[in-house]
């Protein structure tokens, strides 16, 4: 029997090469995006970084049980009552941009110096300050953002303090005009304070717990500044001081603690609202708690104070969003105690709760389909890409059980996991779905077992289409895994998948933002013309994917794609780099990027025109191609033949016809297309393939011949080890 290489070579390699080498020799097995999450961000002309917050639904407020816990933790009962009686389901209909961190002194200075603005506390001549030693509050003359009276010097990366609601609104209005002039303000949005609903939605980032990290207060140590020295600070600290540990799932820092943050709403003392509440001109909402009181640093905690008041721990955070707010209340959710009472009643197991079903998300469509990109390996070891339809159908079930998702066809475990992750993501946005249905995924190639996790993004878009009614463009295809936080993750073999998309006549293709550099490899392996044979766009989130996939695209994106289509039609089939340098073409491509910055085809066409594409493959792409070149022969690399009599198996192996020639032809073709760091590995592998071919042709060979052959094998593994333990090499692949 021929030697069959394992489906995942990682386990074999780990027995012979160090763990670090695994990351180098098989990049497809461990894509960098799995290790390094990527976010969609933007930076204002003032240097403020904002993070994209996707639309969705969440549970706003706290349960009676949570408030009981808070009171036991020391919070006055009257303060807890302000959170409302029951949680409410709220829909955030439109995504928005939110400051990664609180407004800093350095950012505020730009506004104050440019406008000459005088804050409310400066006008008053005094403000409420908490003493560092005895923690008592008192009015201190002259205290303001310029002179905090904290007993230590604040730097530009500290949050600006002593801010009133009026001060915060004045800054937002100034920033809106500044960004308009700089052409950096997102279309249809303004700079403003977040509404109370938007703030809590962003703070929770898909969670339903007391804190964004969970229900245990102690697990917040080292994540936030709540004045108890658990993070090393007993007073105000620099913003984003805790980096990754202090950021929630959406990348927002200091959402709890450090300084209080003003919201746009007036205060309703009975409960928070999904819509921006206006009805009390005497008080505005503050959220997030501060360094002054650890009891207030919970997602649901809220307070209200006059808009002119600016205490020493009052700050704010800016967002770019649609005017007026994007929240919408969908109804009150039963408390935990009520749910437990209902659970004690005799009910049919698995039947959906009728009360919950009143607010359930109904299916807007019964069926939707999308083209997913895939790659297969032929018997000769070549990777071939293509596109196939993935269909999602919402079928009526035989009972009113909770809606679940499954497959019609046989799938591998990684495909099952990616679908379940997509289901989890959509249930974060829409916690309750219409009961009595089963969503079944099927493929146009229904007789083949499906494998791989790169369809996770496609599953998510399909579910969104069923729930929202979005119609997917039949000419659209995509690849990319997904995680429950809504991010589209890096996948492998993107160049081959794009080649397959072109052959299957896909017009528009979305790839993970983390894979965008693979377009260099696409041009090197095939042709730069691949870049303008279809419209390739990068996506970082599910919302990015949906924006490209839908037929009713946003005006800017629709116009960008129409302009790119004009460029495509103006170029001849054999267009050269000189055609791309036509001033009209260059101008149009730049206009496309202004309208749609994620239009990768336009960006890379400009790189081609400016001779900015590399002549060689990326490091990861080079390793992929090197290990793919031997095809089925790669399995011999992991076979041990320590005794000559056992080596006769080489002769009896049934190797596919022409396998040795195909491997050598491919390795020779790659010679000048490989990243310089991988050329020694390629040379060692080519020498090993020649030696293997010679052994294969012989009916018998000596132990000395075998030793020479095994030395060449060890040389291959040694070169892989060197790459896998070189720090700069690993960093280049992972970043």
C-alpha cells in the first residue's frame, strides 16, 4: 500500500521539528489571525482612535438578583433602583464608531487652544474633588482640567477630568466640523456623545453579565481602575493603561472605571431607555463609574447629574454615529426569578417559552444562498480552488421546539464548529428566534463531504439574510472564518480560492482583511490581471461582509463598485501595466478608494501601476507553495527507514505516474518567486526529491546509500527547524 500523508501534517512534524517550526512550515494550519485579533478602527485628525461597533440587540439594565448582589456589595439601595425593575431588549439599528478610550488631556488641549473654550468648572472657579488620603469630597477653589489638584502631574495620555455635559457636547460639535473639513467624517454621521443605550451596548460587547468580563468582581483585577489599587492605581490612571486585558471583546478600554462618562440622554430616574430619552432638562446620564468608587463599576449602573457639573472624576468618550441615536426598545424581559418560577411548571421539554416568543425574531426569508470559496488537493498534490453555492433553508419543524441549525450533507468537525460559531454570533444579536423551525445548510455539491472552517463567514451572512431579509447578490462569493464577536478571521489558500472564483465567474469577492496581503501572492502565482478580473474587497467584520454581499448596497459602496466596473470594461483583456498608468484610470481608482477604502482590487491596481508589487511570494505564501509542490511524495519525509531491509518498501510504493517530475518542475518554477528566506529550504527539498526518485528506481540499495538519503531528509527538517525558531521569521509571518 502507498504511504498516505496525514490529513494534518502538524502532528507528524511536531515529532521531528520543534514546536516553533510548526508555525513556520505550515502557515495554513495556524493562520496568524487566530492568534492576533484584528479590529476595524479609524483615527480622527486629532489623533483619536475609534473602534467600529456593529448593530445588533442586547439586554439593557439589571435583574433584581443583580441589584440585590450590588446592595450586598455596599451600594445604597436607592442608587440601585435607578437601574429599573427589569432588563429590556434593545435594538441598536445602526452601527457606530466609538472612542477606544476616554477623551485625553492631549486631545482636549487641541480643542481648547483652537477655540479658546472655557469649561463650566473654570467659569465656576471651584469643583468637587476627592482627597487622595482620606477619600473625602470637598469643593476646592481653582480646581479644573488645567489644575486638577490631584497632588501629582497629569500627562497628555491621562483622561481629561472636570468635564461637564456642556463641555463634552461643545467638543463633539467642534470635532464634527473639523472632521468634515478634513473629509474624515463617516457619511451620514456626526460626532456626539453616545446615547445611554449605545453606551451600555458597547460596554457589554455581547455579554449579559454584571461586568464585561463576567460575573466575578475579583476577575476585574488588572482590567480597570476602580480606586482599590487592584491595578496599581488608587487615583486616575492613563487611558488604555491595561492594554489587551483592559479591553472588552470589541476593543474598548476603560468602559468601566477611571472616569465617569457622560451620555447624550436626559435622566429618567425609573429606568434606562433604548431611545435617546429627552424629558428632564435638569440632569444628564453618567455611566461606567470611576476610580472613586468600585461599587459603581458595573455595565448597568447609572446616575444623573446637572449638565453644568464637572467633578474631578467626570470625563467623556466620543462616538461617530447617526444623529439622535440608533436605539429602539423591544420590550421587557422576564427576570431570573420569574424564569425560575416558570421552569418549575410542568412543560414539554425543549418547547420554546411563549413569553419569550412574543419578542422573538421572526424569519424574514425562508431561504437564501451564497457562494462560498473552497480549495481541494488533487491526487498529484495540487491545490485547486472553486466556488459553490451554500444554501440555508428555514424549514418548519414538527414541534415548537427552539430553532436549531444543522447540515443536510456530511461535514467535517471543523465545518460543524464554524457553523455553530456563526449561530452563536447571530444569537448574540438576536437572542430569541422564532420557534418551530430548523435551519438546514446544504451545498450545491451535495454528494461530497465538506471540510474546513473557511465558510464560517458565509454561514453568518446566510443567517443574517434569513433574519433580516437581506437579499444576497448572486454574483458575490466570500471566504473567511468567523468568531462570536463578529470578526471575520484569516484563512488559508486565498490565492487558489480567488483563482477558482474567477473560473466560476464570480464578479465580487470578499476576503478577510487579514488575508489582503495574499493578493501579492495572487499576482506572483498567476498574473496581476487577476486583480482587476473581479472586484475583490477586504472585510473585517460580519457587517462588512453583509455590506458587500447585499444587493441594496450603501450609496458610497455602490458608486465605488460601479466606477470600478467602468475601469474593468475600459481595459483590454491583455492590458499591461502601461494601461493602468492612464491618468483617467488612476483618477478613477483613487475615487473608488475614497468611497470604499476596503476595495482591495483598486488599491492593488494602483500598486501595480506604481511598480509597488513585490516580485516574490510572501514568507507564508512561499512556505505554502514549497510544501505543496511534492504533493503525495511529502509523506516520505516522515517515514523512517533505519534498516536497509526495511528500505525496500521504497521500491514497492505505488507512486502516482509523473509525481517526481511534477514535484521537480514545480520547485524549479518557484525558484525565483520564493521569499529569500525560504530558498535554502526549497533547495534542500529538491535534493531530497531527486534522492527519493533515485531510490524509487532501484530494486535494491546499500545501507550507505540509505544513510546519504536520510541525511538529505534531515537537511530538509533542519532548514524547517531554522525557519521555525527564527524570531524575525515568526514575527514576519504572524504580522
